[in-house]
C-alpha cells in the first residue's frame, strides 16, 4: 500500500487506463453521434444498459487479474467474457436468428448462463472453468440443433464461431489448472 501511494496508486498502470478509458469512450460515442445524426437515438435506458454491460466486463477483468496470475487463466477468462458479451449484445441489438424480436433468440442466452453458472459453482477455479466453458460449447451446439430441428433456421456460422471461442477458453483453463 505504501508503494502505491509513492508511485501514484494503481491508476498508473497504462492497461487499466486504456481499459477503463476505452469503456468511457465507447459510452461517449453514441452521445456524440446523437449530436450529428438522428439515426442514433439512445435513451437513458440504452446508456444505462451499455454502462452495465461494459462495466461488468471491466469489473470482471479487474477481478480476474487480481485472482489468478496465470496467463492461460487470464486469456481464457478474456475469451469467456468476450463470448458472453458478444452473445448478449448481438442478440439484443439485431438478433441471431431473424431479428431481435424473434423469440427463438432467447435460447442463445442459455449459453452464457451455462458458463456463468458453472463458473460460480466451481468457485472460478481453473479446472471447473474448463468444464463450464466446455459445457457452454455444448449448450451452443444444442441451441443450434434445436433451432434447426424446429425448422427455424440453421445458425451454423454463429455456432462455429462461438463454439470455437468456448472450446479455446476451455483449453486455456485446462492449461491453467495444470500450472
């Protein structure tokens, strides 16, 4: 603690400044765009939701960096956070199957929920995180198979992309569990 006081505290870390500054910049973009075009029309609720989404990712990164020094664990968590964030953001913004109003898209929320539940139940330990990420990959495949079986589409590209993210994260967590 004394060392932090001498050097200006933890905010001297350029990566923290870049991360939190990037989040602030992303939140400012629509506010600035609204001054120049009517095509961007965010409400207070939109800004609050974006703040909660981006802020929760930033907080999770902060906690991950403090919780585990292994690069493989941190990389796995980064991939998991990206997969969760992108699944929710894309699904709410434009929808994965059809548009954002298609009720079948709600199934895609089960994938990050699977990862989160497994992570919490495993106490965020690397070997359990590997299982949670693999379970999320299986859930991703299951959602695609259900949607395909019910004749509502065949989101193979989304499944391959997110499935690959989940499996890479699982492999990284597995590596971290061996260290």
